[in-house]
């Protein structure tokens, strides 16, 4: 049995990409990111135009001081779910997170969730990022060349499609290329965001900022605040579909946990606060609109175009994890399809949505919170399974054994406790808060919806998994098999 990283030359880029695009656990020498690398990836993900947009949408509901509190509380809650449910286990075992979901939902159950909740969520984010690139270029064109392209013009669609094409090219080159781009993008984004913050402080009085009224609040101030908290919690937990598969590329738990939680939290908050402040003072929640008057025609255009390019790298990082999940969840169906073709297939729906650029913008808050309903419930079930019932031990061999030979086959390939937990948690979320109609239960004003959804999902999973499987010695809930991994030549027990 070969220990990870023991002996041998350091693998080249092609070997690293091949390992990272596969489903087997990564060896130590194949884990390419230290804490600084992973922090750079997360900063580049967090500080994209959408982060400024989140701040702008928060300004619709609350003022500056309440907005900061809502963003800190909401993101802290959502990111906590996300990190515990994805980063910890993926980093420990070096396995992408969707293979590690087989003990929670079964092989078939994982496929159902990947091709519904995960796929729809990530396609939505990808289309939004691409459309924001199109809007940014349109704004620069209108300013520099006195054109009059609207936010839903064909030029927006054209550059959104171009952004998708560039994202596909970067993604098709593998995670090593993504990491190399982020090494340059992340420092630039930090500089740009800090500059915008300094510029805002120097050109806006504190009184003006603190007294600025929210743009479109409801009559109930407490409801406005909790809606803002819930919206930001949805943003935090929305990192779940991508973080585990990225964290497995890190070299140690320290290189994964703090960059994932602290890096995303701090970088996101900085960008969101700038976006919120600009929206409150300039009266528009869309960063592609306020960045030009905010930074001036030349500097503002440069900043807007730079952040637009950062959207492309963000999209590449997001889609990497999702396409990897699609490949693993499909079994043999897509296992032999070339990586580039799989990536191209993912971008079909975002490309179609690019022809309707107003669709995602008008429904942005609804999209974030609705996806958060299912992701929060999923995270609750995953956390209980991994930390409570399995005590952080899983059988690597059973993760890869086919059909009934695996302890994680359950009944027909589905862990019904996990599926019921997601349904129950999401249903409870929608009962206390309906993001489509904005109807809320009085409980929502005190607990938000994400936290109860995660708790309900976790409790339902604990009860059903114990009754249906653990007491009947199904699902290997005791301590995990001593089997070391999928391939004796590759892996040792972590």
C-alpha cells in the first residue's frame, strides 16, 4: 500500500489535471494548493461583480448600519453550514464532495440531487455572472463611445456569450489553469475593492452614508432586517456546490478551513459593503450602473472591465466542481465523455439564458433564497451524518464498490433518510418564508429560515437514519470500515 506523496517525482501539470478531474482520492503530491493558493481562489470567487450586486440588493431593504449587521450575521451562518458540510470531509479524504455524499443519500440519491438542486443552482449563478459581464461592457461602451445600448440589448447577450466561451476555455484546461489565473486575479480584486472603499470614504460623508434610507423597504423594519439576513445566509450557503471539490486540492486542514471560511467571509463582506454603500448613495443596486459614475469615466471603466473578467474566472471555478459532480453522479453514462464536451454541455442553459438578460436580474433575490432552502436542508443532513452518526469516518472502499457490494447502496441506491431530510427541511423553510410571494411566518422574524431548515433537516436525518439503517446495521454507521480506499495502490486511510 503506497502512502500519499511517498517517493517519486512531483507530477506534471497533465498528471495533476488528470487526478483532479477524476473521482479517486488525491495523493498528497497531487494536492497542489497551500493556504495562500486556496485563499487566492476564494478571494477571486468572492470578489466578483455579483458580490457588489448582493450588497446593492441588501440596500433595497435596510440602511448602512443594519446592512452590515445583516451581511455579517447572514454570511456567517451560511458559510458555517457550507464549510462543515463540504470542506472538512473533502479535505480529509481528498475526494470530491459528491462522492462523499453517497453515505448520506446513496448513489442514486446523489444523482437526483446533482441533476436537480445543484445543477439548477450553478447554472443560475453561471448565467448571472455572464450577463453581468455583458452589462459591464455595455456600460463602458455607452460611456466611452456615446452608444445607447440598454441593459437587455443584444450587445449584453453577445458579451455574455463571449464570457461563457472564455469560461469554457479556462475550465477545459483544468484546475491548474484556474489556479494560475486566480493568482493574478485575486490580488487585483483586493486592490480594486479596497480602492473603491477608500474612494467611497473620501467622497461620501459619514452622515450621508449612515442616514441614507433603504431603496425599497417594507413597512416592518424587523422584517426588512431578517429578510436581509436570510438573503445573505442564502449567499453564504450557496458556496456549498463548489467548495468541497476545490478543498480536496489543498495540502492540509489548515490550508482548507480558514481560507474557505475566513477568506470567503472577509472578501465577500468587503465587496458587499462597498456595493451597499454605493447603492445607498447613488440610488441603484446594479454595480454595472454605479461603478462608472463612482470611479470616473476612465478609472471606472478599467475597474468595471477588470471585475468583469474576474467574473469569468469565478464562473470557471464554480463550474469545475459542478461538472465533476455531473460526471460522478451519472455513473458510466458520462464517464467516458471528454472533459471539454461535458463543460460545453453545462453551458448550454446559461447560454440560452443570456438571450434573456433581465430574467436573472429581476429574480436574483428569489433565486438565491430559494436555492438556499434546499442547500440548507442538505447541509443539515450531511453535518449530522458525518459528525454525529459516523464520527468523521467513512469507508473509502465502500464509496467506490458498485451496487449492492457497497455498504452505501441502501435500498435501490437511495438513502431515504437523506432524501426525506432534504424535503422536510426545504418544506419547513418555505413554510416560514416563501421567497416567491414574500409571505412569512412570525417565527421568521426571530430565527430566519436557513437555520431552522438546517436543524429540521439534521433532526429528521438523525431519527430516520437511526431507525431505518443504523439499528439494522445497514449503511456502515458504526465507525467506518477499515478498508482504506478505492484503489489499494493509491490511498491510505486518512
